[in-house]
């Protein structure tokens, strides 16, 4: 049973430390603070702060999809020299 607990703990740490885990945490905290902002308005600023990571990650992924990966593919296609 201890091995199973260690396995779950290691998997949880892996998820927590990846970008997907950070994205999930950030979105969950933002949703909580957006809900709390109906009670007390300054929680809206906390929610907006937690939304910075998902917005930034979105821009980075768009840059990779539209700019960086096509350039790398273009270079890979044109650098093939016959031997």
C-alpha cells in the first residue's frame, strides 16, 4: 500500500510541476476569486492576477504554432542536401 501512495504522490508532484498543472491551478484559483468578487470587489484583482499565467501561456503557444514551428519546418525541409 505504501508503494501505491508513493506512486500517487510522485504522479501528483509531476502534474503539479508541469505547465498543464500550473494552468489548471491558475484557472481554478481565478474561478474561485471571480466567484468571491461578487462578495467583495477587490477579489477581482486577485482573479485577474491569476489569469496572467493562462493569458501569457496562450500567447507563447500561439507564437510557437504560427511563427517558430513553421520556421523550423521550413529550415528542416530546405537543409536536406543529397549525399
